[in-house]
């Protein structure tokens, strides 16, 4: 009888120890919530790192104006790092132009289709961005002045072809129309024009693809020297967006 009792006591001891260990582990899991999956934690850390990485900003240029205009633009730099575009703040350049309710240079163009075109990279163009929008239209479609102003220069270039530089009434802004098939009859430098007046016709002059007639259109804010060929580019989509 003693032998049986001793054997039963020996077998009960390990069971009691295991039970106590299990109770302790259960209490720790309840209190701490248990270990978090390592895979989820790594994924979150990678996401956080990914959103903090900023690609280097490459100097932009004006697509069809690259013969005369170059250098970093504030609007492109801020767009590259995800900051709000310069000029949309009250009283800023884009805000001022929005208040004018400017015409679109080609009638019937869907403004929403212009979104993102301003910051598109230009293939084979040194990593520069577009800094303009392209409005597709059949060859010979009339191009209208977006507001009243003055023809600063009719200019023919290898890149832009037949182009028009127009100053706004305050000479704070310039509007650039490129790849025209031809100018409107009688158009000349220094001419006063009204909003909606036809200044040229859609074409493919310059470096435009021969089978893709379009208007390359840009808006830029002039510097204090008021040079019609040089300024800080503004996104036309933001100007026309309502």
C-alpha cells in the first residue's frame, strides 16, 4: 500500500507543476494581450518609411520654351514633395486668375482632362516636367485668347513652332500658345486683343507629332523685370478648376 501511495504522489507532482505553469502563462497573455505578429509590425514600419522618402527634384523647364527659359520653378518643386501648389492661397497667383473666370483657349475642352498634365515627365527631355497642358483638337481648330490683353510676341521656334506670347491686362501674367498651324490674319506684336478673339489655329508645327494636332498651352507669372519669355509656370488645370 505504501508503494502505491508513493507512486501516485510522484505522478501528481509533475501534473500540479504543469497546471501552475499554465495558469501563469494564461495570466500573462491576458494582461499583455499576447505578442503582436512580427509580419504586421514590419509592414507598418515599411509603409511609414516609404511615405517619408522624397524623390530628388530635377530642374524643370518649359517644354516648348526651352530655348529661352530654364531653372527650378517653385510650383514644380512644391508639387514634387507633396506640398500645396504655390499660388492657390488667397491672393496668390492661381487664386487671382481663378477670380477672372478665364476662357479655355479651345471651346469644348473638358477641363478635367487636363489634370496631371502639368507635372508629367517629358520623355527624352532631360527629366524635365511638362509645365503646360496639351489640348487635342483637329487641325485648323480656332485658338482663342483666354482674356483681353496684348500680343507680346509672335515667335517661331524649333520646339514650339508658330507660337504666341500674350500679356494679361496687368502684365503680371503671360499666356503661351504653341504648335499653331498658322496665326490669325493680321495678328502682330503689340496688338490689343479681347477675350475670345481668335489668335491662331491648332496645328503640329515645331516638335509636335505630325499626326497629333494639339495646342500646347502654358501660363506663367512674370518676374519684376516683366520679360514676356520668362516666368514662374502655373498649372492651368488649377486655374480652370472650379
